[in-house]
C-alpha cells in the first residue's frame, strides 16, 4: 500500500530560469518552494498575461505544466503546455523531461514515464531529479529503486524522504528491523507535511497502526493538502485496529473531500459504503 497508494511524485525541483530575481518571478519561486502550488499557478498565469515576454520561454510553459498537474491534475492541459514548451525550446531540458515524465505518469503511462525520468537524471543529476526518478521506481516496484535511493543518500545523508523510502524497500523485503530504523531516523530529520504523510504510510506498511495514525494527523496539522487519501488511510488504520466506528467516520470524511480518488473509493466501498 505504501508504494501503490502514492498518486504523484513529490519534492519538485524548480527549473533553473526561475532563479532570476526580477519581474515578479521571485514571488512565483517563493510560493513554489514553499509548496503553495495553487498560489504559484495563479501568480504565474497572471505574470504571463501581463508580461507577454514570459510567454516566450519554453521553461515557463514547463513550469505551468507542472503547476497544472499539482493543482488541477489535468494531464491533457499539462501535455498541451509541454508541447508549447517543446516548440519554443527549453534551456533546462532535464526539468522538461521530468515534467514530461510526471505528466505521463499521472496519465497512466508508467512505462514511458520511467523512460523520461531516466532521461531527466541522465541529463541533469540534480538531487531532486534523482528523487523523482527514485520515487517513480518505488511506485513501479522496480528493483532499481533502492540503488537510486542510496545514490540520493550519498549526495545528502540527511535526506528525510530517502530514509523513508529505504525503509519502505526494507519493509517490502521483510527486513522490519531496518525499516523501523529508517523510520526513526526520518523522524529525527524534521519531516515536512508531505514527508510526514509518507512516514505514516511506512508505519502503516509495518502494521504500526497507532503510530501511523499519529503521523497522518500530524501531516494534516503541517498543511498536507490531499485530505481525501489522508482520511482514507486513517480510516484504514482504525479498521485494521478493529475500530469500525472511527474507521467509518474517517471514510466518510475522505469521501466528502475527494470522492473520485481510487483509494478513497476503495476504502469507502469496503467499509463505509455498505
């Protein structure tokens, strides 16, 4: 569940062009790096409308495509923006490949997506490109995942997400001791909202359901935005503990938040939809 439940790649890296601090782009960058993707999407769209020169850069369209995925999950619109980016030309080709990969992944073409993730890291070995590739490999249960996560840790031994996913790989291989060790190390690294959510999934995979629930609710406090899957996971944990009342309560919350999410529907049909 830990790997398959992930809906999209986390921990994005900004295209290189946005590091130019002028004409309002710095505001978009600030929103982006803080995880305020909807605000960044609105601000960038306004910037392109009011300052048309920004609409002449392929990298801008690639960023628009990623923000479209992050805010609206619209793979058709993202693909359209990427075609425009390709027509104009991108200076940050590694970033373009990664957004292309994310779009294909969200559209369900995982095989081609992995090829583009691989192109991304072959073109640009920035740590966050490696993370995106590693996450995709983990989601696909590809045996290369552990090697790439170890490469991430080689670049950044304090990378919280890498510890979580190495723990995931250990859990799936049956090495509970190592998985718990990785989980505890991740806790010491002050995980973000997204990382706390993934940590909760790791504990859920390890059947540490009470600890998992605590982390899911902490992720919510930290600002995790996808409340449908979060509440569904909390429901699943309560039900695994034998608490059908709380399980159904959270299943209902999940359905109200995101009725189209596959995991939400699975939990609701299994427990709350009867």
